[in-house]
C-alpha cells in the first residue's frame, strides 16, 4: 500500500506529478504490496525529469525517475545499502 501525501501539502505541479506516478506499473505494484510505502520525496516541478523516492515499513527504498516522454527507470536499493541487514 502507498501512503499518499495529504492534499494540503501539494501544489498543482506536484498533484499532476503524483497522478503521473499513479499510472506506472511500479505504483500499482507498490499499492498491492502488503507493506506500507511512504514518499520520502516527490517531484514538485512541471517539467521533467521527475523523481519519486519511497521507503517501506521494512526500510526498503525505491527510486523512480521519469523522463518527459513517459519512459521511467526504477531502482530498488539493497537493504544493506540502506543501512539495514536482513
């Protein structure tokens, strides 16, 4: 599940960017995950590239970077790189 930022913390560009993120396969995957994912940061500009960083309640980190053409790259940090050993 994704814990989405509250509307009052959003401007027009960030609202549009989160809508853009919601359409990605990775967003759908994280929404279906049994863990809670929270945004560490999200894109606030109306121009790309846009970046979103989320972390889970198990300290897993994922970074999604999207170009203006809609292509995006997903990078999951290994737990030990985030300072946690499993």
